[in-house]
């Protein structure tokens, strides 16, 4: 949010302020969940001793994927799969680490590479939505702020805001099956390849579920904002 809290209260009213508190609280809770799960399971080593990079390599090979490069990137939990450049980027600690969290995250990102290879529909839809979603999230703060400042005269800006939030909400909705499917694949592949055993899979699943919750939080926040704007427009 580019507005400070008191300014939000003045411009958006109590409803908007409450919404801000709820979405901020949800975001903080999601952050707390992933931080504590990652903190815990990044300290527990896999019995196999296999690193995130090795796990990704084994899973890619098993899936018959030979054109995806596994690279290490800076940052904490900055891991991602880039379908355009066919790169599987792992943060340093997951790339070279051999913890339950490291192999879990690495396998999850590899899950996206597998989705890409098999033409998983939700991933394809998500990729198609990325450009329009980027535009929406860029223009959103400006149209919303202008709409609130102009009041009734700024109705058109609120309308544009609603369209932007509808696009964002749909994007976050499509992201959910993509993320949960990647985590499901991660667990299966890690078990199949003997990288983790049954007991270790509990830690992996807990880490991935906590990560998955951040996507649920994003979806709920976006949906609440959308509902709020629609209600505001009807007033
Ligand atoms: Zn993911």
C-alpha cells in the first residue's frame, strides 16, 4: 500500500481501513507461517544427504526433462521456475543445502517444470494471464487513489479498479491449483526417488503447505478488495 494508514482511514473510510487491517493481518500470518516452517525444516538434514540441486536434477531426469537448467540465485526463498528461459532458479540455501526444506522447495519448483512439460492447463492459463496481471497491478494504486480523491466524480476510476482487481483475483485463483499440484508432485517424486522417507515427508509437506498458504492469502486479499470496491460502487 502506498498510502499511510491514517490517510487511508480519511480517504477510504472505516470499511476500507478495516479491510486494510484484515489483509495486512492475513499477509503477516502467511509470512509467519512460512518463516517458522522454513526455519524449522531448513535445520533438519535429509537422511539421504541429497541437496536441493541434486534433487531437482534427479527429478528432471526421471521426468525426461533435459533442457531445463538448474541455477542458483541470490535471496531468501527467491526460488522460481522460469518457463520462458527454461531455468529452475534456487536460492543459495536451497541449491546447496541438504535440508528437508531445501529438497522440498527444489522439488516443488521442479514440479512446475513437469507441469510445463506435460502442458498442465492451469499453468498454461497462468502464463497467459501474466502480462495483463502485471499491467493491472501497476495501474491499480493510481486508479484507486484517484477514484477516492475525486469521490463521486471518480467513479470511472473505481470501475477500472474493479476490473483490475477482478483480473488479479482470477490470476490468484488460477495460481492455487498450479501451486498445490506442484507441491503434490514434489512429495511424490521425492518419495519415489528415495530422496526422503515417509517420516521426512511430514516436514516437507509442512514446509510446502506453509508456502502454499501465502498464495491462499493473496487470493483472499484480492477477493476482499474486489468485493469492497463493488460494494462501494453500489453505495
Ligand atoms: Zn510454486
